[in-house]
């Protein structure tokens, strides 16, 4: 039985669908009941249930864990996927309310969901927690201090939980996606099309130019790593931070820019 937060769209929905395809039952959680209702129509009858709530509210996370337990009679897997971005701005420009909202959702949220879910997992003898962090948690993103800090914090929270609960057969790992075609990325792309007066294809080319695979991922391309971490094949994997970023994290962007400039000069 799996609980997937942010399970109504994007990565969360793709992960939940893949889990069901692999034979699991799922509880998808999110803040918008209409989105969850629409998502549930994509699952075979009897395989999925929803729970509407906010991961930054402890009463809601307790209810999410209870709904999952009731539906599946146990809780084996947790995917902390719920997350939000921030309004672009430096530390000086970012207002406290936006900072707090991002930290509450992206860092306090996974803390609270783990706090609610891990005791239920222990009742069944163990489990697997998968935290969806970000490439932005290991590499700085311009004018995104709240988002980057929240994801970096989630990576360390993952390692802490892996250390504390490993002896009790709870494995805790993090996945760091790079660019993924989700509603969050759509909003970012749209913002840049308006600011730079260029089309979406051009923005996409700029974003992925220095990524070795030269593209962004589909949500379904993150789900396979989640299936692996949830399975017995990953029985000796905990505290890991797995990059699923098309190779973006291996790039020295400064050297790539210089090499590109040299190449362009040679062409001219």
C-alpha cells in the first residue's frame, strides 16, 4: 500500500499510476478535491483512493495516513511529492510570507507526513519512504532561495530519517529530478515566454541546451526510479540521493559556456 502526496498531477500521478500497474494499491493526496477526483478516474476500480488535505497541517497528514491504512490494511510506501515553487526574487526581494509557504510545503510537509506515516509502517514491519527533492537542492537556482533551501533541507531530512529508522527496517531515499514536464514547469516556461518575448520552444531549447540529454523528462520517467526504491531490489539502499536529471548535475556550466563560445567563434 502506497501513499503519494501531490498525487493528483505531474510526477505524483505518474508514480501512483505506475505503482498500481505493478500491483499496489495507492492513496493519492492533494489540496484540491476536484483534481483528485479527475485523477481517480485514471485508475482501475478498487485500486486507488484519494484524501484531500494540506501536507503542512498535521491533522491532515494524520488523516492521509489513516485513509491509506484503512484502504490497504497496511502502509508500505510513502512518496513525498507535494511541493510548490516560489515567486522569483533574491533574499532581499522575497517576502516572508512566500518564504514561509514554500518551507511549510516543501520541507515541513514531508516532515509531517513521515511523522504520520512511519509509525504505521512500523506496524507492518518496515517500509520505504521516497522523498522527491530536486536538482535545485544540490545546485543553486538564480533568485530561488526558498525553493532551493527547502529542497536542500529535504535531502538532509532524508539522510537523517534513514539514519534514525534504518535499524527498524524503514528505508528513506531521495530522488532529485531535473526539469520535468509538469504544471509547475509549464508555469515557469510561460513566465519566461512573456518576459523574454520568445516562444515556448525557444525557452525549452535555452533551458535544456547544456543538459547532456538535451531535453526535460516526462513524469513517467521519474516513476521507474520510485518503483525501484520501493521494491525489494533496493533492500540495501537507504540514505541515497539519486539524480534523475538527464545528466544536468555533471555539467560545469562555466566551461560549457566557454566551449560553446569558442565553437561559435570558430564557426564564424
